[in-house]
C-alpha cells in the first residue's frame, strides 16, 4: 500500500456542488499539506496542518476548507465548486523534526478534479 | 515576482546527453534545497536534498547550490529515457520538514 493515499483518483463534478477529497497516510508524520497543481504555476499551498489541532491557511485557501480527523487523515472540501478549481490536487506529509533519512515531503498520487 | 522561478520548458534532449535544470530564488533566508521528480499521473518524489551552498552527488545526479547568486541547479549525466519527467525545485528556510516553496517545474523529455 502507498504511504500516502488519496481518494478519489479522478472526479468530475458540476459547478456549485460540494466535494470532498480525502487523504490518509501510514508514514506516522505529524504534518500534512494540500496543494493544487496547475500547468505553468507549479504547486500552490492550499492548507496545512502541523498536528491534529493545528490548521493553517496557505496562499490560495479561498473556496476551500479542510478537516484533520486524525493524525493520519486530512480531507479537503470545496464548498461550492467552480470551474477554475479544475486542477490536480496533491496531499503531502512531512515529519515535524529532522529525522535521519526522512527528508522533505511524501506526496500522494493526486486527485484530478474537473468542475464542469 | 515569484519567490522561486523555474523555466517550465519543455526540454528535449537525446539519450546520453548531460541535462542542466535550474531555479533562481529571491529569499536569501532559504537554506534547504530540494529537487523532486514527477512522472506523469504521479505525485512528486524527492530526488535530491541539500543544505546551504555546495554540491551533492548521487549516481548520475548532481545538485548544486550557489547561495551568493540565489541559484540552484540539477545536473543529470548520461540521461536515459526513464529520466523523462517534470523536475520541480523546492526550498525552505528551516528544514525540509517545513513549508516548502516550489518552482513551477521543468518538463524534460529524453528521446532514444
């Protein structure tokens, strides 16, 4: 099984619908992140959580909300989806301190979301 | 102006070529620098991790950091078709476990 699992892998939804993307991890990392990736813009941070009781906005949080249900679970919601939220969404995790051999982020395989 | 600038390419090279990928940045406080490789339909995976200035080598890959110029590079020697992917630079102020700032990614195609 993958260290970071995202569901669904693909989703097509209509404008105005609420949608939830889910992320679970088996890395045992405290920190979790949601990014969106658009061609030419790279990865942009939506929300991040440094532990279960800590939620922070990233650079593009408008129109999104998150929930950290447990150390291993971090979900992203689009309250009322709009077409310009069509993108590839990635969840990532990282440790909370430098651990030998465990650097940087571990990413999931992504969710391709299309809003029509 | 973005904090991290990276030419999106695409870059197309023949098999066996030496590839040079680069990023520039504006925040002089960045100290940790990473390169991620992303295959199509996959999430990015960590390729190289360096701290401060200098070079780091791992097989066919060399990461180079020049903090005085705010410039980082990734060199790939003897490039292979399996190296075809998007390469993203990333950096942070205080450790690879903190909030990373990513470049836009450079798409590389290595053709046989």
